[in-house]
C-alpha cells in the first residue's frame, strides 16, 4: 500500500512522521531504551514478523536512528543500539507514554512509574514550558518564522497565530 510522503512539506512534524510515524518504528526505539539489542529479542518482545522487523531495522539504520554493531560474545552476530539521533527520540516516547497514562491507562492506573535513578524521585510530566518553568498550552505559544521558513510557511504561521491567538502578524 502506498503511503504519502512528506519530504517536500516544510513542517518538522510532518517530516518527523516520515521517519518515525509507523508504529513498529517507535516500538523498536522503545525496545532499544529498554535494553533490547538482538534481533531475536526484538522479535520476541514485539511479536513482530521477521520480515517486517528486518525491513524496519534496515530503515532505522538508513535513517541514522539506530546502528548495528558486532556482539563480542557471539561471532558473526550483530546488535542494534540507538545513535544520538535515536536517543533524541526518548522525550517523544516519554511524552507519548505520559499521555497514554493520563488518557488510556486501564482503571486510571499507569503500568510504569518513571523515577530518577540517582534520587528515586518521580519524573515531572514532559511539558512545553517557558525558561522559568511555567507550563504552556498551544494557546500560549506564538509561532515565529524560523531560519528555514518559506513564504508558504510564513503564511501558515500568520494564519495559525490569527486563528489560535487572535493576533495579526
């Protein structure tokens, strides 16, 4: 089945979805953050077909999200681990988990609590915040053109700020 690509869209959200928007992709990244490294471990933990896992792992390597490395304890066997680009997806996973905990947890009871390993304190929810730590909703944020803004992007920003914030410009 053909899936629309967003390569030409000047939107970081759309372009991110091109790379990680397929559900197996983020579940593989999740598994990496849980210490999974070997193909058979990914397959067992996810219940994913071998051919699908092979394609997804190859795509994640191609995108620079994970890397393959030789496993010293097993000759001719490779493991998979996150790259810096993959590590940067961790807050995205946590934000999704926290959203799911709030809105989808069975009986309102999240299955996992995240705590700081160093002090045992529960983590604060991932949030959009000011530098001083005040939480903001989308209704509190004004978009401004970035260095990569095109004329189309500028028009979208202007329209968004007018519709959401009631401001011109």
